[in-house]
C-alpha cells in the first residue's frame, strides 16, 4: 500500500474563524482488529481537506496498526477498552486542529462524504455535526432492527427533553476543536456518543444533523452486532440522557448551589 498524501499545509485559524476554509482538519479513527477495512477507510478520506489522520488502536492482533502506518496515518496505541476512551486519546494528541472528525474504522460510513459533514461548520451554521444513518441512502441490512429501534428511542428522548432535533447517534461526526475543549468530554465507553450532544446542547452550541450513507460494516461489530450488546449500550445511553436532564434541573432550580 502506498502512503496517502494528507494535506500538510493547513494553517490554524484565529478566533474560530472558518470563513476562509476548514483550516486544520484532524480525523480520529478508533480501531480494534479492523485490518480488513482500515485500508479502504484511509484511501477514501479526501486528502485535500484532511490535515492529519489519527488511528487509535486498541490492542489489535490482525495488523490494523501496521496497515494504517504504511498508509500514512499516525497510529496511537490505547490498550484500555472503551470507545470514548479511544476518542479522548485521539483528541489529546491531535495537532492544533480547527475541526475534528470522528469516524469508525469498519467502512460502514463513507469517508468520502467528509466534506458534507463539515460543510455546516465551515459555513458557520453549526458547531457540532452528526451524520445520520437513518435516511434513504442507508443500504439494506446495514443497521440491525434492534439498533435502529434503540437509536430512534434515544433520539426521540433527546428531542423531548432537550429540544434538539436529531434522528440518530451515529459515529460519523465532526465538531469545532474549541467547542470540544470547552465541553470537557469524559465518558470512556458507550456514553461518548450522547455526551457530546447533551453537553453541546446544554452549553448553547448548535448541533446539526447531516444525512450520510451507511453500509454493512466489514467485520463483526464489537457492540451492536448482538442484541445483548445493543441492549447494554442502549440502557447506558438512555440512563445518561435522563441523568443529565435532571442534573440540569437541579442546577437551574432556585436556591441551588
């Protein structure tokens, strides 16, 4: 495999001004045994927009890290399990980005759609963008029925309690780097996906959904491939949504500390 020519000259923009273009775009890809897919993911990233690619590898034994390194990605090892922990690790080593994109390494999302995902941020219409998989462009069988139901339920609860109109909690997402720093994200497991939405909304940042295509993943899912895994993740996420809501009410209550 040849080394991918990521854009090296992206300059950091001052004062959060993205009107002159996307600035520096860092892509963070958590992986664990994604050797069959990671090459296609990296090859499809738009080299003219991406400044750096950080693959956060969690003890893969199939050569995922080696493939990513050969293709020009920066590989960071995180032996501890947890999707959120991998994303936080990538954030901690990112090189002065203006926009950070999060993307799974299984090729279920299409990296070539990154320009669509970051467009609302670059145009000043959003601070956080979420790629929604629940649209017409989703391939048949890409999302199991129990996962579709769980995402619908969580998204509806967020709309009801927080007033933000979303349909999905997909992993393909982007955010302004300064916003991510201000939010102080801390969830290290399933709650990572929803924590960004809840904290962002509560802090007054603009969360915008962008339709993206979605295809069956290459390889076996670590969580959503089984009903048991989806139920465990779903329960954790739903409880987090409710917990943040009542925490906000306590803080807003008269006479609260």
